[in-house]
């Protein structure tokens, strides 16, 4: 009768029982040492101070009010026109919402007071005293940037359960042929500058990921895949944002999202 390897009574199992425990410990230690030695996943962390222009954008954004974005869910209630009330109004991917009586209105990019004021103006053309209240009942999923030498650079939703840099790159279509996989950078906005972690991802397909904690992403992290080895990281942080406006929008998103719980969600 054939015996499956590892079953009690098989020859291989009986031999394994005769190996001294000390030898097993030595073999395990050697295997662990070998695995550590073959790992080629250095993570280099540096902080690049903000430029004066970036500091100005950051300071201006610190007082930012949250700006509505696609995927948010709103609620609208009227003091005197209850038939117009809506419990869940989804901000569509194009940034618009659809409301009874006035049709499509652009919501994305506006703060809650701005949209509230605009809606009161629009409904005021049809109703003597609309007296409406606007509430954000659900905030859309935060995003991460994936830029550089990937097939489809852009903003990508960050799942509630979290994601890693490899999943983000995969969502962006994967590396291009020109990608320098050994110098993938993750930029994270800190209080005084960008914290930049540089990863060697050139061997992931063969060796896997040894420490997943290095690869976790947070809202508005920037994953940047270069075409060559990274040199001047200060130049990198300036070149990623093509204009002062893009930098301002970046900080506005970060601080607006952080401060959303500090504002009165019910605007009258």
C-alpha cells in the first residue's frame, strides 16, 4: 500500500523522529539566516523640507473647509417644503447632484456653506422661503496618487481596509517598460516636509514581500515610479506638482479631510 509523505508510519516520518532536536534547531537558524541574507528590500527614509512656496500653500490650507467631492452622500431638508426632502443624494462622478425642482447642480469642489447658499438661491427663485438644511451623511473614500512610469497615472480610491503600494501600482495598470523598479518612492506630507520612503521593488515577483508594514498607504500618499535612479529629492517634490495651484489643491484635500469633523455638518 502506498503511503502519503507525512502520514504516521511512513518511512520519511519515522526517520524525521530520529533527528536530534539540537540539529533541527541549528537547521532552522541556518535557514532563517539564509532568508535574511537573500532579502533585497532596503527601505530608505528621508525627510525633504518644504520649499517656501509649499509652506505658503500648506499654511493657507490649514484653515481649509472640507470641499465636497464625487462619491460623497448628502442630505437635504426643507423647513416648509417637506416634499422636497431627500435622505441620500449621491455626488456623481462628474461632480453633479440631481435635485427635485431645480435639476442638476454642481456640488463637487464647493464647501458645505457654499453649496447651501447656492441651493437656497436656486430654490428661492421658485419658493418664497426655502429655508433648507444641508448635511454630509457619508464621505467618499479617500484617494492616493500613483504617478510616474505606470500605465495609467492618476488618483485611485483607497479601500477602507487599506492597501499597499503594489496594489496601488497594479490599479494604475502596472509598471511601464521604462520603470526603475528599484527606486519606487512613497511621498507623505508631514508637518514640516515630505517624508519619502524609497523601496526596491525589482525583486517582488521572485522573492515576495518580507515586511508588509513598509508598504501600507494612507490617504493622499503619492506613489512615484521613476524612470531612473532618484537623485535630488527636493527637485522631485517640486516637479511632481506642475503648478502652485496643484500644490494648493493637494494640501487643501489633506487638511480639508482632516478637519471635516471640526465643522458643523448641519448648515442652516
